[in-house]
């Protein structure tokens, strides 16, 4: 088995502190060796036909599922911030996301709803789902992901307010532990006017309810 070198520092996109990643995160061989060791420890034969390529597949899978660590926020936004006189609430709802719980490495998934009140600047519509995806494609807890999305939009646009509500289903609560298939987790972060103005928060929730009604027509 290969020797894993000490971790080196890797600088994530803006807003994020330096984190620790392998010295060559694009080299799948380290992950493949770890998966082979895990299969052996679990009592399996990594060389039997059905498992021979499993380490390779798992390494590719994690590269895809955790791509958010290597997403450059500036490149993602790509200048799609525009001056605007629009001052009413902008809502992007039902953004699907898939993530991995950092406690058990099991998936959690659901929908994110994002709103902001512009103060001279708006952002391209596609960028908000991409920001959600950037944070979802990491080892996460839903609470932190919700706040990261809100704080990122707040820093990019400096709007009057930001609201983010996330609804998630967690496989770690369905497949193991309490085994509650119907349990859902709801988290929210309110910044600026959304934090101080209850009327705005209620209006945000009304938009989400209205959207659900429209989707059922």
C-alpha cells in the first residue's frame, strides 16, 4: 500500500478559510488504495470480479461528489453581477441539491430556496443554484451549508437582505440510527432586512407556499 504523505494546505475560493487536502487531489490512486483497504477490513475480497474496479469507481465518484472544494467562486460568478434599480424581493425556489453528511459520509438531499432584496445590484439567475451546488458538493452539515449560501450572496451583492431556507432528507436518519423515513430537516438563515423585519420573512414564506400551489396546477 502506498504511503500517504502529510496533508498540505489548499486555499479554497473566497469566503472560505484554508483547509487541508491531499498534496495531489487529482490523483485517484490514494483513494483507490484506501477503498481497497476498507473492503478488506470489512471482510471482502477486493480482487473478486465484482469488486475489482470498485476502488476506481469510488475514487471517481468522490471526485464528482466533492467537486465543490475546488470550485473557484470568482470563475463561477464570472462577472454576472449587474447594476439594477430593482428593489423588490428576488426569489429562486426549489433548487435541488445533493450532499454528503460529514458525520457518516451518507447522502442528504433536498431543495434550497433563496431570496434577496437588491440594493443596486442583481446576479444572473443561474448563479444562485451554482452557489448552492458549490457548497453542497462538500462534506457538509445542513446548518452550515445554509449559512454559507446566505453569506456568499451577501458578500457578492451587498443587498438589503438575504434569506435562505433549506429542506433536507438525511440518509443517516433513514438507513441507520432512528430510521425515520419521513423525517425532514429544515434550516434557515436570514440576514439584513430579513433578520429584522418579520413582515419580509412572512412574505418570503408566502412566496414559497405560492410556488408550491402553482406547481400543483
